[in-house]
C-alpha cells in the first residue's frame, strides 16, 4: 500500500537526497531520524550480545531492506520474517538466513521456499505445530528432493499458534522424526500473548518450560543438529526472555535467539510504555531506545475555532494501538521548529485521508503549517508506505528507504 502523496518521493528515488524536509518534500511523509535509528540498532545488538544470545530482528516490522542490512552489519545472526513472500523479498535483497516464525502452509508457499533452498547458501527455518502440517511438508519437500529445517512452536492456551501442551511437543517431535525430508532444528515460542496482572511471572514460567522441553528433546536425540535453536521474544518482554534463557544456561546447550523487531524504529506509544517497564526492571540499563519514526503532514483546514483537520489519515499511519501524537510544529520552509506547543493538541479521530485534531488554547495554527506526529505500533505504519525518508539532524534527506511489502 502507499499514499498518493508518497508516489512522487518514490519516483524521484535518489533525487530526494539532499532535499529539505520542511521545504522540498511532498507531505505526508514517513520520516526516520538517523541518530535515533542508529542508536536503537546498536543498543539492541549490545543488549542481546551481552545476554549471551543471538539477535534475529523481526523484519516484518519494516520490510525495509536498508534496515535489514544495517541490522545484519551490526551483528544480527539473521532476520525473522512471517511469511514465504516476505522471505522471498528479503532473499532478493541479500538476506541469507531467515527464521520464519510461522507455519509454512500451502503448496504454493512451500514451492517459494523450495526454490530458494536451491541456493546452498540460504539458511532457512520455519515452525510446525500440528501433525497434518508435518505430513504435508514432509511429502512436498521429499518430492522436491530438499530437506527442510523445522522448529516446533510451543504456545499457550488462548494464545496464538503452537502446541498447547508439553506432551503435544513430544509427540510432534516423533512425527517429524518419521519424515526424512524434515530436520528438527529447535523449539520456538512467543510470549507476547501472555497478559494480565501476573504477566511477568507467567512469561518466566513459559520461558522455563520452553528450556525444559528443549532439554528433554535434546536428551532423547530428537534434534537433527548438535546445538539446536531455542528462540522467543517480541518487542515488549525481550529482557525477561533474555534473563530466563541466561539464568537457565540455555546458551550453553542451545543457540539462544531473540527476535524483537519494533525496536529499530521504536514509537511514541505502546513500545515507549513497554521500554519504560524494561528500564524499571533493569536498573543496569541507563538509557533505552529512542523513537526514530514519525509521520509528517500539513494542517489542511481550520474550519472551526479549536479544531484542525490534518492531511493525515488511516492510509498513512497506524491507528490500532493509539492515535498519532502531535510532536512539533514547523512553518513551511522554515527551521527550526516553532516549539512544542502542539504537544497540548490532541488527535481525536482519523478517517482515510484526514485526522481531526483539537487545538489547545494559545496555539495559533495556519493552514499549511507542518506538524510531526509520533505513532504507536510501527509495524502498521511502515506497511502503508513504499518509501521512508531518512533524515539527519538538520532534517535533510540522506537516504530514501524503500519497503517491500
């Protein structure tokens, strides 16, 4: 998906480099701040490495190859993805190790992966959680003469995918062992579906169960590799998973892999709140992640006192986990910002191409003013754009980052 206003930036390509955000760029625009972005990549890589684990950031957050490359160059073990088509797109841009944290279902999707596995340099893993899927994968990849790396997904009742009991995991491992075209290479879980007043203890118990199952499978000879993978972690509770794996010495017997994705851009909403909780739990972390993603838009109309319509809507920004947050106001073509008075304003609703914003007392907006907005849940902002604009501290465009959704 894309906005019509964004098409010109895509067509210009590198011609946008050097453009001044407040003067030369058609708005609305997806904006990434270099300093915060680079800080986040370094910060998370160091955190994971210091925890004795490997990092496979979830690429579905941005589906931006330029960010994949930066994450890999900083030391990431691989890239996590959610589908066969995402995997094909990442491979086309040079990614050669993919952990697909999802089930590979359907012959056309299996065919996509089998084609990629013709490249011996391509290292791929996917999840299984049901005997039917194991049988289908075994038959298809045997017909292609290819061996597929699979990992058992372990879940929680009421959660997302995954075997619901430890016994189901053990039985599924036996089913995998009966398929010569499949290699059991590890176990995976996702803790982000654990909520409630006792989420922290629930997540720690889940991580302990994951390690216990991995040890049991390894002791029984179920794994096809000497050092199997054990992996979990979204973008909110990665510290608890890292601590649990480290405390149980999972890295000694297994390759521990963490998979946060939203950290690369961070946000001004749900992940900002989650990061505050991480810092509360970890007093040794003196600085956290920084919001790197914004959406910039014009004040389009001032039809009533105290009310502004912004040229920004559901086609441009996530709205599932909170509405956009006004950050700074600029006069078109003028730097620096006029101040943070728009922080007292509030977006109350969004339509396809419009946002309704209350104007706080004392804030004097003009049609054509530019406002930068923070977002919540970066995954569902990235996917609305064909390109993001990386800017320096002077708000000059230094790179056009194309997405491949």
